[in-house]
C-alpha cells in the first residue's frame, strides 16, 4: 500500500535534485550535447532495470528530468517499492533530447543509490519474514541524504529508527557512565523529555537490561548480544519494553537473531553499504 | 606525497558538513545529551579503524567536530590515503563532551563513506599494479558528494575522470547517432570546444575505433569490450590516443582488462557500490 | 539547572541572526552611524530589563553583536531562564561603536521576543505549580522561529510538544473520520510508526477517550473539555495514558484545568500571543 | 483601495513560506497523515475567523497551500485589510487532503500572526481617527519577518517607518553625543546622504527641537514627551518639519498624544506585542 | 575621511566573495597548484597598480585571501578612495602559497572592477569640481553587485542614488501617464509614502517641471535636457526642489551640464561601462 | 547556428535573476508603482537597441520578467548573437504593468551588460577574421557572472578559455619557479592530471617555449610577446602544440598579433572592460 511508504517533503526532493544537477552541470552545462545535438531535437527513452531488485526514488528521477525540461512526459511503469527483474521497464520518458541527456546521470544516480538500499533492505526483511522481528535502519546514512535513504528503507519493507539526534532519545554508554548508572540516566532523560519523545536505552548486559526495565525504559537496544543472550533478554523483558537487537547483523546472522524473539533488528549496512542497483536509460533521439 | 591528493575547496567541506549536521541535529539538537551530560563536561576520544582499509575524508571529520566546538583539539595520527589495520588510531580528539557527541555520527558517516571508496579503489589499483593501466572513477557518484568522492578515489590511488558534463567532452552513442557518424560528431565537438577542453569518444567496435582515431580523437573509451578485443584496440591505436576501458569491470576481471595494455580502466562501482569502512569513535567523558 | 534548557544547534542561531541582520542592514548598512560615528570609535553598553520577566535568547543577542564585531566583549550578568526585575542588567558589552549600533536592534528584537515567551510561559507554569500538570507549547509558533520559541518555552519552565509534523504522531479528527473511527486510526498509526515514534490521539468525548485507551494510545489530547469533564477523563484513564488538556486555556482558567489531574496542558498563546519583554541597550560612546 | 497596501516581492513570500514549511515538515513530513490518509484523498476546507479582527497575509496562506499542492483551488472570500467578525469565511480551499493537512498549520500561523498585527494596528488607527495623526510602526519587528509585518501594518491602516538602517537616517542620542550636538550631527548626516535619503532627528527636549529645526531637519522624532510638551513642540515647529511622537504609546494614551497635533505616532507594540488573531481551518475529507 | 565612504555589511562581502570563489574553484579547486606547489609552501606578494586610478574594494580582496588562508597576513599600504599611479603598492600579503594562488584572480577581479568604477567616477567628479553639482550613480549596475558598486562610486567621490525600487520613489513617465498627470501622480505617491521616503519626479519639459514644483515634489529629475534648458529649469525651481540632470551625460558634456546650476548629475556609465583598473599581484613563492 | 552557443544551466539563470531582483526590489518592492499603478493594469512593451551591437542574454531578460509575472508574453524578435542596429526591436512583451516595471531594470542590466561583452568580442573577432586566430576570453570576469559572461563571449563569436581553476591546468611562472623549471613543472602536472584534463604552459621566452614543447605541453600561452617573436614561436612550434598569445591585446594590436599565425588570442578586456550596450524598454500602460 502506497500510504505505508510515507512521503518526502517536496523541498527535500527539490533541494537534493538541484544540488545534484548543479554538481553535474557545473558552469557550462552539457557541452558535448550542446556541440552535437540540435537544440530542438526530441528523444524517447525508458529507464530499465539491469539487475533484480526493489525500486526506490522515482520522484527524484522525475524531478531531475522535469528540472531540465518542464514539459517532459514522464510515465511511471511501476511504483516505488516494486520488485523488478532484469529488463523491467521502470519509466517511459519523452522530451527534449538535450534535457534528457543532461538529467540522465543525476536521475540514474538517485535511482540506483536508493534502489540499492531498498533492495538490500528487502533481502534482510525477507530473511526474517518467518519471525516477528522488523528490520530498522540507523543514523549511519550517507551525509546529506538521510531522509531519502530512510524512505528507501521503507520501500524495502524496513522501518525507520529515529531521524536525528532530536526526535527521540537514545541513552548510550557515555550517558550512563556520566550519570553513574542506568537508573539515573533514565531519570534525567524522563525529566527533560516532553510527553511525545520516546526514550530508548542501550544496554550491553542482562544486568543493565534489568536495571533499564526497572527504570521504566520503553525501548531497549541490546548491543552486540549473541542470539542466546538475546533469547534470555526477551524472556527477562517479558513484553515490558520494545527490544531492539543491534551490532554484528549480517545477511547470514540476521535470521538467527530474529528467531530470538526481539521486536526490531537495526542495521547500518542497509544504508551505508548497499551496492547501487544497476539501472539504465535507453534512449533514441528522434530524427 | 600529499600534494598528489589535490585539495578540496573549503566551501565544499563546510557546505557538506553543515548540511549533514543540520539533518542530524534537526530542530532541537542532541536532546539525550542535553538531558544527561553537563554542559561543561569534557571528553577525550579517538577515532579508530575497526577493519583494514584506506582512510579518506579526515578534513570532513575534523570540520564536523570543529563546527560544534570551535576550540576542539583534533590531532591527526595519520593522513588521508593511509592504509590502516583494525585498531589503528586515526585521530585523537579532546573537547566539550556534548559537542563531540553531537558531531560523532556525522564525522564517522563522512569518514566511513569516503574511506570505503578509498579502500575499494585501492583494491582495484593494487590488482592492476603490474600493468600500465590506471584506475579511474566515473560520474556514477552519490548525489551531492561528487567532489568528495573523487577526492576519496585519489586517496585510494585512483585517477579522476571528468567532474561533470561541462569540463570535458565525452561523445557517446546518441551523439554519434544524431550526427550520422563518429567523424561528424568529432568535427562538431572540435568546432565547439575551446583549446583547453579534451574530447573523448566512446566506441563499441574496432571499426568505430579506427574512425575515431582518423577523426583525431585524443581519448577513446572502449565500451564493454572483452580483453582480447581490447588488446586488438591497443594494437590498432598504436599510441595515437589514450585508451580507456569501461564496462563489466570487477575485481575479478580488472587484471585481465589491464593486461590488454589500455591506459585507463574506469569503474562506477568504486564510487557507487563501495561498502563503508568500519570506524568507531571511542570516548571517555572526563569526570 | 542549565542542562534542563537543552541546546540550540549553532546553525539555527547563526542562520536566524544572519537573516535578521540582513533585513535590518539592507544594502547599505547603518548609514546614519556611517555618516556620524568615527569608524574606530568604541562604546560600552549594557542590556537591561525595563519590566519584570524571564530572560531567553542571550545566545542570539551575543551572536548578533559578534557578527558585527568579532572581537566584541560580551559578558553575561545572568543566564537564560533567569527572572529579572526592572533595571536588572542582563549583559555588559564593549566593542566597536558602529558595530554595536548596527546590531542593537536585532539583538533586542530576539531577546525581547523570546523573553516575552519565557515570561508568559512562566506565568502559566507558576499558576499550576500546586498541581502535577506541566505546561506545554504547541506548533502555533511564529513562522521561521519555532526552535527558538520552543527553547524560550523551556526557559519559562514549560515543556515542549512535538517540534513538527514528523517527530511524533497526533491523530486528529480528520484522521479519525477518514479511518472510520479511533480504533482503526490508531491501528494505522501503529503500523506505520517505528518504535521510537510516540502516538497521541485527540479526543472530543469520553467515549472516544475509552476507545483510544482500548486501542492502546499512549498519550491522549483532551480537546476543549471543561474541568469537570477533564476530571472524569483522568478517572477513566487511571494512568493508562498520558493526558493532555488543550483548548480554551487562559491564565484565568489554567489552574482549574490543572486541578483536574491531567498531566499536560498545552497552550498556543504562550508562543503566538506573548507580548515582547521590554529590554533596552544603554550605551555610551567613548570619546 | 488595494493599491494602497503595496506589494510583497514574490521572493519574500516564497522564502518565508519555504522556511516555515521546512521547520514544520522536518525530515519525514506529516507522518500521521501519511499513515492514515490515502495518498489520493481530497478535501474541502474553509479558513474562518474565530474572533473579530483585520485580515493580513492571505498571499502567504495561499503560497503555503500551493507549495504542497500546486493544483489546489484557493478562492479568496475577502481581501487583505478586510475587517472580519467571528465566523467570517476568509478563503475556500479544495485539493489533496494530505497536502492541505501538511500546509494547514503554516498557513494559519502566518495568517494569525499578521492578522494580529493588522488588528492591533487598526485599533490604534481608529483611536486617532479624529485627528491628523497617522500611526506608524518601527524596527521593533519579529526577526526575519520585517517586510511581512510592515505589510500587515499597512493592512491595519498604519504607515511604515523606515525598513532598516539603510533606507533613511535617524539621528539619535548617541549620534548627537558623539558629534557634540544636534547641529553638527545633522551636518554630517546631510553631507553623507544622497538626495533621496530622508533624515530624521530624535530629540528629548524642546531646546533640541529648536536646534534640529534650525539645522534643517525634515523630520523630528519627539521622544517620550507628554501630550502637553508635544503640543508645545507642534507650536514651535510651525510646520517646518514632520513631527513624530514616540515612546509610552498605548491604546489608552494614543488619542491624547494624537490630539497634540503631531503628524505621526510610532509604536513598537503593534508589531512586537500583537496577540495572534484566532483563525481556524475547517476541513472535511472527501469520502 | 574614511567615515564618508560608509560601510559594506559584512554579509554582503562574504556572500559576494564566496560566490566568486565557488565559481573559480569549481569542484576540484586549483588543480595546477595542487599538482605542483607543495601544500606547505609559503609566499609573499604585493598587489600593485599597473595604471593610474582610484582604489575601491580592498575589503573584498582581503576577504578572498582570508577565505582561503585564515591566517594570511594582509597589510594595506593605502585605503579605499586613494588615488594611485602605476607601480603603487596597494597591499602586502604573506601566507600559504596555494591559498594565495587560489584567491588571486578573485581578489583582483573584485579590486579591478570596483576600482574601475571609482576611477571613472572620480574623472566625472573632477570634471565638475568647479560647480556645485554632485555626480550620482543610478540603478544601472551589474546584476548582483549593486551595493558594492555603489560603494565604489562613493570611493570615487560620487553620491548614491536610491539603492533599489523600495527605498525612494521615482515617479516616471509611465506613472504620470497612468495617473493622468504629474499632480495626480505626486498626490498618489505622497498618500502612500511614509514620512521617511523621499519622492522624486522625472520631467521632460519645463511645463512638467512647474507642475511638479506646484505638486510639492522635493526632488526633480530633468530628463535629457540640454544645458540651456537645464539653466532655465534651475531658474524656475528657484531652490524649491533638488534638481538632478540625467541623460546624455558624458565626460565631454558633464561640465557644461554642471554649469547649469543643477544639484546632481546622474550617470549610468560610471557603473555599467567603467573599464576595469589594471592591477596585478606580484608573488614570490618562498623556497 | 544556435547550437554553437551552448547552453546555460537553468539554475544559473534562475539564481542570477533572483539575486538581481532581490537587490532591486529590496524589502518593499517597487513602491512607486504600488502607489500609482493599479494592481491589474496591463502594459505592452518592446526592448529595443539604442546603439549598434550584438545581443546576448535574452534568457535572463525573459527570466526576470517571468519571475514577476509568470503569465507574461515574451516574444523574441531575434536571438542571442544577432547583430543589431539602433532602433532594432529585440523582444516584445505584454503583461501586468507593475510586474514589467518591477523587472525592467534587472532585465536591461543583464541584457546591456552581456550584450556589451558580445559586442566588444565581435569587434575583436572581426578584426582577425582574415587569419586563423580565434579570440578567447580569460578568467578576468565580473565576480559572480563568469558563466554568463563566457556565454556572451560565445555570442560574440569568441571561444572560451577554462571556466575556473579546476577544469584545465595552466602552468604559470610561479609553478615553474617552484618546480625548478618547465620540464619538472609539466611532469608534475601530467602525473596529477587525469586523461581528460588539458595542460597549458605559460612561457615568456622562446627558450621556455622549446622546453615546454620538449616536455610535451599540448597548449602553450605566449605571454606578452611582440608579433615578431610570436611569429618565431609559431615557426618553432611547427604545429606540435596549440599556441595562444596573451598580454597587451587591444583592438589596435590584435590584427598584427593574429597575423603571426597563433591559434588563439586571449583578452581580459572583452569581459572586464566592455561598455554596456545601450538598450531600452519602451512601454505603454494600457488604459
């Protein structure tokens, strides 16, 4: 359901596309096409997948093309979050030839990068589909692209963790050390937080887990615990808090982690180490 | 030699860091630390490698920390382009505890992303070290980060291709089709280009190669040719043009491609599909 | 404790100050002072309260002065959240005379506006001090100044509600109407929200309250209910959810609302209708 | 007459609306509506006054809605500067439901803030309608919103003072002190000013007034003078300069001040301390 | 006296310098120097005049250098508005060699452009020094550089006209035609303008001049009138308004125009057609 | 052929136009027209040349008008690079009267400035039309307008030199001095440059020329050599490198320089010292 993907504020899309086009067009624009392609030549094109994957970022591809040719025809063949096989057509484009050539690389760079994230996320999500665990991203995102990458994670079936340092509290080792313990750290957090801010506590040991539960933590991040220990943690928590496993999560290990019964498994790799999905723009300039 | 890395204009660094900090700090900043860490607490920290790799992006990490604490002490233990083993200390930091916590993730996100590119580039470079071929990047970069990623490629021992559509000409299949042939396309390009713009022609066949050489192309991109065909191309060119192989380049295939005798091998994967290098910030808040 | 105020990201301060200085300096700067005050004249000044109130926004005043004279001496006599009486000195300033004159109005406009919010908030907070209720702000803030105004609310002893549409969910009448009821609306919200997003439901009636509680809402906004009805709501909830009263809150009515036993009372007036606190900058240009 | 209101440069409107939407939408946009409202749901809405007042800022409300739904129907029921009673419909809106919900708060925040200023200005203007005095605003405006607030003042029937430090000269106490007297200060001002810059002198005493008149000041600000003294000042000036009364102006005192015969009365309160006008957006999502 | 030059708001300088450096440094910075000059090489340099002229824009040159090397030593040998002969040293610079090379062209482009304007302005000013007429600039400035060019005009001894469409009124032919005559146009202007906005009326004929004077215009622009007609205009006005001659002003004609007795002569050429002053940066890189 | 002019990236046009309009409209917009011209008045206008010249910058003029009235009719009577005689109509405009008046000066400032550059360039180009030499611009451009001015040079029939420090290498005296000689400087440059970066070497003597040729320089800038020496240089080079003459180029000297046989002659004057072309906007407001 498309609603489940959420939305990207239009300014985010426009600002990201403008930044990307500016760095590609530079001061003189596409000089090769200016030299060779007539100003009024038109072209038809399709964006097609070269590898299997999950699509994310169509709005950015369209925005890049539209920025260069406001009258471009951009027809989606499928939507964000769609699975594709090699050869699948993603969108059909018709417009000014120079404009399409000028926007092509930016459109594909966005689409390839975000679809890569959606594709890898989907692999993790599929790997834990037999469990109750949800896959979540982290703040380990590419600088400047966080909101777009969080959207791509949703396209891959994943959930979003907090978007920044300001929209939820995550009490970590340094906070606990400074406070003198989990209990005091949670107390300080609760005193500061308004009633619409969630507090999560990161713990390394089962003792810390018990202390966090006693302090009333609503969500607990179990850091780098092996599956057995996670299973114990689930038993200890007994539903009193949402449990998130983190650390050492790979495609190989994620199923075992999920089978421990945790609610969420967070992975930095799905955003910071996803290879781009290979997509191409096949174009014919009209004679 | 550090000079060989070139420089990043300071505005690029500052703009990228500000954008990244803004997306992480949001409207309210690091609310967890505001609630728990005293405003004047100080901390010492080190940035350390968790995996082997090549470092790139130290100036961005430093800029992120300095943006939050203008008086932070940031001492480099090694420089960009350095190879590291797990545990290697990259930088030592001392400053305001809240500031370091607020900048930590942004600093690591830049450093992990760019070092990942340098690390993967270096693997390609090492794989062709016994040949004359140089590894080059492409325009398949992460939107908004092109100049930073091109710098990371240099840190990994790679060379930069053009930075955008405006600083060199690359005559591709659509340009050739519209012009009616390689010869005419090159003629148009030369008529437009000033004397400081290089022109490269992309060819698919050895016939096109010969036409491009005859037309006076100075650089020729050999698209998706197998090693044998590349070897023929090298023989045909006979030093009349710089030859660049592109397409289907992987860590497995790159040595064979290089052994064909081409001058450059360009790879999109080194920028768009490099996994982040795992680095951490180990911190102790001073009592 | 200063920590309780939280922090303003430095970019927020700088961007707000630059925008304000640009609109005051225009294209030619302070032409009166340029014509009359020697370029190297120096001045001493104090910022002083003219009316009783609570101070908020000192960092903005300092930033405005420092932007015009990087070497200005700006010494705080008291901190944000301090209560002041008429005549109280807030800060002492020494620096270039033209620079201080150029920054004066911007510094005072920030300080007067934000202190006005802190002062009015404090009056509401004091009025409910005998109860468990906390005063909270809303999204009814001055466009462009939300984070600064939320900070001023904290300086006045208030709590912050969500900062925007993206950091918490507030299920309102339209959402309920579209969903066909509170239960379905909450179900949809929970399905979308990650584990670090809090969900609040706005209800108009006690029936809706019961439905929201049954649906597992963690926070419930009781819209425009009179004190008696609020008291019933508190009894019904029995601690199962955080309760927030909103609507029709004035300095006259707030105590009675608080005595109902609700946890939070939110008021748009403390941000959108707070009169500025009267502060002045008394200056003597050195001969 | 609409012409009398002047115009707001379109960039001012767009920049203000974008800034406000960005701070409300944050990184993830309206997550509640994304979770609950179908992407293609449509809605009808009206903006209506809840209290009596004067409207200002309709262009900003429309721009906020249009920014989120370029195809929104936004039909004005009345124009800026209109007086409204509770229940009066200000505008009718029809468009995408999510877009309207996303823009609602920003549109109302602008409209409420600016209409509040227009409303309070109108009360001052009405209070002096039996005199020749005009009500004028000052530079005591909300940071970042000066031009918008000056427009709101015009909607309330007020006049604008200078827009910044650069578009007119106001010779104040510090300028006079540095110069050694009013005469020399005015001389310096005239020597610097081009022929399209007006010079006003602020005086505290009738002696200074006479000196300013003798020096050829075209406009004189009478600072904090009681009505009797203002009357003397009017007599002394005898029409040789425009006279502006300032300081201690309240709704209670303004009529007496105006009856002294001054030409202008300036008030900071009409911009910095006007309570927001209560307006609401009543919406029904189409089934 | 330096005060007479007025000041440039620091944001104007910084924004202009950043824009200029960004367009020169592009994405990769000064690649020639990066390849050849060691990163820590230092250099000494002087900026020297190659032709006679008047200097303007030193703050921009310094800002460009400091932007690339925050620790650069930049010592002024003379100030803005100074007359120079060929060979005159303007400033002495010492700092990082790469930084100086990277900033050199931007520094000189600002200095040459603005000094060219100051130089040409000074020639006009000198040509009318025997009269009471002052030379003024217009709004015919280089896009994006208006405030800087107005400053350069002051450095050349000229006066500034209005800075934009918003800081003074200039009633021109179209305004008069729409209004049905000068009298009505001036009446409308006065009704709208606050007391700190000056109104000037442009007239083509002596009849219009009389009508404008009767309507109470304070400043009158005499458009394209020959010296004889200007002399008549001066006689008719008899000091009742400031008179500005405009149109057809050249270095050859300006003295005759000035001798008519007008107060101001405005020229677009001093800003839009001033040749750059030739300045150079002579540098030696330290071994 | 229009293709030969290349294109301006749309962001460059929009950013330049917005910056220029903002500096002209300021905070209050066109107050004269707001006071006098009815809000819905319409007007017809033509842009016409007052002097002979070559047109450049029509896209900027149109963008300025369209920014103020999105529905303006703007019909080109001729294109960029067209030669015009006095009286020639360049474009016909029809739209909102206030909008046209508000955009007029900005449109003309762009058009006059860029057409001035095209016009002067064309004079140089015509002066060498009997030779093989091409006229090229330099980096001596007006800060902030480089790409626009380079476009204007192309409109005048000139060629572009590098656009910044980053898109080609120019090895100059300081680089040679630091390296210890031309040979080593070229070696360093080649080692750093990718295969799409051209390297030019600036030489002062024929000995240096020979050294540069031997080092494999592809382009050589002959600095300040008289025609005889240039002729010797051409003979020495014998086609082994592109030769560019620079320094002391005037309209009087350029033909003799060109007759030496060099390939390019570069001139800073065509961008930094071109007088504006006189164009006017003739308008009639519809009754």
